[in-house]
C-alpha cells in the first residue's frame, strides 16, 4: 500500500507500508482514533521526533556531567531528568 501525504506548498510524500502497518493504520482509522491513514503516519513521525529530541537532550546532559568530571551530583542529573519528563508530560506524552 502506498500512501500519499500532502505537504505544504502542494508537495507530496509517498510512503509504502508493509501489510502489518497498513492493517494497523486502517484499524486505527476504523476505530475512530484518527481521521485518516495520513494522520496515523503524521502522529508516528511526531512521536519519533519527540523521542529523538528527548534522547539528544538527555545525552547532552550526561555528556556535560562527564565533561565536568563528575562535579554534577546525582541530584543534578535527577533534576535534569525530572525537567525533561515534566516537559514531555506537558506536551502530552
């Protein structure tokens, strides 16, 4: 199955779905959770983007702690993680 997603400025992106993902997306639409297969794919991409942003934010915090030679305490790391998780919750994750 190939899905065409309309992008801004009349551009289009074609996505080929394996049978498993086609059925999954169709079922999500039929269940009323999404208006279209395009919406399912867009949500999936949004979630991947959010996960990547979280990963790189945590990696940056950890790298900074290592570069500081361990001067950051466990409490410092916990505060950073708590702030990241609070942001994710506020964004609906």
